[in-house]
């Protein structure tokens, strides 16, 4: 006697293969839709024009002899600033941008101590690669660079 089709091995084996692909495709679509990466900017033209402005601000910083380096000290980020031709250490806005996680970006207005060190104390220690921009309140110059935290030795920010 021949068994009915639903009691045989091969029909179920042939049904399971495409069904597995469909299930994993649905799972993949759900995971990727909930964890999107926003690496592409929508206003790329304005962003490109802004790069030219940033270069001129960097040139102003070079002409003034400004430079900076950054390192971490536990939960604190210390920025050592060389004021070059400036009369005093200005209050600066420090912008921290994460390479791949834009929701973690933040800015802070900092003032220096007598040695030209700016200290930012955070709730938790910074981890991973960060892009740092230093600008004064009038935004006439710009010093920027990349630092991978934690870093106990000062990393020079490029002009």
C-alpha cells in the first residue's frame, strides 16, 4: 500500500526549504527596518558648500597659530589648546560627532583654566571614534580632528 503524500518524507522536505527562506527573509527585513544606519545626508549640496567655509575657517586658525590636542581622563575629556596669536584663551564650543551614530552627537561650551586646558566631564566614558570641532563664539576659526577614545595620550587635532 502506498502512504498518502502528507505521511511521506520528501514532500515535507521540499516544502520546508522555501518556507525557511521566507521566514528568514521576513526576520531580516524586520531587523534592518528597526536598525537603520543614517550615513547618507539628505542635504548633501549644502553640506558640500559648508566644507568650503570650514576650510577657510581652518586657514584662519592656521594663520593665528592655533592648535589643540585631546585625551581622556576617566569620564573627562581634556582638550589642551595652544592660543597662538590670541590674547587670551577664549570660551569655545566643542562639538563631538560620532562616525556612525548621529544620535550620540553633542556640543558643549567650555572655558579654560590658566594653562589652556578645557575639561568636559561626562556621565560615562567616551568609547570609539569621534570627530571633534572647536570653534569660538563668533565662529571665525575652526580646529578639528579625529580621536579614538579612550586615549590617555594627547592626540593632535589637525587644522
